[in-house]
C-alpha cells in the first residue's frame, strides 16, 4: 500500500511525544524518526498494492470467471471482505490490550497474507487434477473469508497507529502522496500481471498462480516495512492521553501554531469512553452517511468487472488496461485532492465529488461491444472513476480520523468499519440476487438503482460538522 519523496514541511521539524514504558517516561522522537516512519508507511502501501492486485480485484474475478462461478459467487466474493468488518470491534478490543501495534499487526495481517499460499497449492492441485474447478471456487471463498477475518482483527489497530504518526495538518498531503505511490504501483503492475495471466504458456489458471505467489511475497515484505515505523503501546497511549488535553501531544506539538479555536475542535473531549460513542451526534451522522453510502456503492461496484468479462466478453488483458488507466487517474489526482482537502476541508469535496460518483453508474448504460465503446468510452469511464474515487477515499479517511478522539481511537474506527461492512455486504448481496434472478437487463437496472441510492446517501453530509472547520 519505486521510491516516493515524502513531503516534510516545517511542522515536521517539531518534536513530538511518544508513550514509553513505564507510563511516566516520555521519549522525544526526532523529526528524522517521523520522516522514516512516514517513508516506511509509504513503502508498505506500495508493497501491499502488489499483494492486493493478486489477491483481489480483476485478477481474482477473472479466476472465478474461468472456473465458471455464478453471479452469487461474485456477490459473496465482494461481500465477505465487508461482512467480516463485524469482527473489527473485537479486533480493536484485543489490540488495545496489546503492548505493541507492530507485533499485533504481524499476528493478524501476517497470518492472513500467508493463507493465500494455500490457494497457490489449490491451483497446482487443479492442474494435477487432484481437485476440480468447483472445489477450487469453494477453497477460494474460504481463503477470502479467513484472510479477511484476520485482516479485520488488525485494521482498526493499524489505522489508529498511522493516525498517531501522521501530523493532523499534513494528513491530506501525506495520504495523497501515500495513495499516489500505491496507484502508481497499480498502474505499472496490473497490466503486467494481466499479460502474465492471459499469455502464460500453461494457461490462465497457472498464470494466476504465479502472480498470486509473487503477490504474497511482496505482501510479507510490506509487513517488514512496518518495523521501521515508530511503534506505539496502546495501553500506555490510552492511559496517558486519557488524562491529557483534548489533543494528543503529537498533534498539539505539530499544530501549536494554529488558532486556539481550531485546536479545540481537532478532537472530541477525551473523557468520552466507548460507552459514550452513541451520544456523539457527529460520529453518528458520519456512521449514517458511511453505511448508506457503502450500501449504495456496493449494489453495483462488484459487477462492473463481471459486466465486462461476461456480458461484453472482453479479454482480461483489456480489462486490466482499463484498471490501469483508473489507477493512473487516481495517481494524478490524489496529491491535488490532498492539498485541496487541507485547504478547504474534506466535507465539501465529499459532497461535490459524491454527486459525480453518484451519476457514474448511469454512464454504463448502453455500452456495447464496438470500437467506440471499447477504445474510447470505457477508457474515459475508468479515468473518470479513478479521479473521483481518489477524492472519496482520501476525504472519507481524513474526516474519520478527525472525528475520532485519541483515547480508544481504534474502537471508533472499528465500529465505523463494522457498520459499513454490514451495509456493504447487504448491498452486494442484494445486487447479486438482482443480477441472478432478473429476467433481463438485471445489471443495467442495478446500475440505475445504485446511482439513485448514492445520491440519497450524500444527504447526511449536509449536517456533518468537520473538526477544525467552520
């Protein structure tokens, strides 16, 4: 999730405080350590992108198409990663009782990534006719399930870790740079992987097995990069910041030159415990938006690749090129969106770009197998998608980081992910059944329904108050 230059402006020259053991010991971390942590996190995102392209996305969808999977299986493939977010509150609870964010990440994400080696063995077994295609489909779904369960246990902890490292006022620019590096990796690697899969001399199944093996290796290397990030002790973090000011010392040291009014609204009061989460109206409004938006998006998003591979019968190499164009658009726009978010806030961008994302599914109507659509309309559509979703993903992440307080921060992230996971899985499930049992035009009807729901989902944003903004 190539070397990318991390922008380190004046605020990074300030030292910040990390919680050390024993709790009374406060270690000063130099600006070089901050810079190293940010660079390590960026390198992790690059290597994680290689891991993700082999364990999800178009290549995994193409594997299921080759194995003759039904639309319901595609729905399950997309809903499982969201549904397992229900386990995130448990993961947050466990992580807050650990003593090291890094060690906890190794135990969750590390094991989850290694599980994909079982699928490599399964592909070899199909080639040797030890198991059949149907059994491999079931094995794939099981690996997706358990890998994402382990990832769900560690996601909230990882997000809380990064939130403590990245200075608040640089979040837009830093995450823009970090995500741009990941998009550049997708831009380069996705078409290469697609060519390997489609032109492997042993067939597409074996080609995918090779790509998957390489992806897992890169995924493990990405976890190794996390060892260069400054570690955090969750127990001491909660103990210390639970007794300190409304802002963490990390954030207040970095932002101490900002106005007192902005400082007071960076985080909610730290005496809020997990029991008062449901009294936090701003957080509840965000949950309403996030959950309904996830449902609306996932009504259709898992089925765009299916539409191209199955309905339009396009070769996987074409689809990987489209996905690369989408990654390229994301790469070009992320840094711009990051700087703009730091300047005007995340909420206005979410509203304006959200409207454009809402009408995007309607642009798929009428696409057919002709030169104009294949060589012009589909590429332009993917470029539009990449540019707009760069803003949605970045600003949604930033606004969530701003709303959650420091104490028990991972609990807030976990609850948001769990609620969105359930609604997203529900959207995917509804979409898969519409496609499976509709008499005709099921996919196109689904695209229209998804576009309508996306526009409705933006309404709660009108009432959301972004921390630090008027």
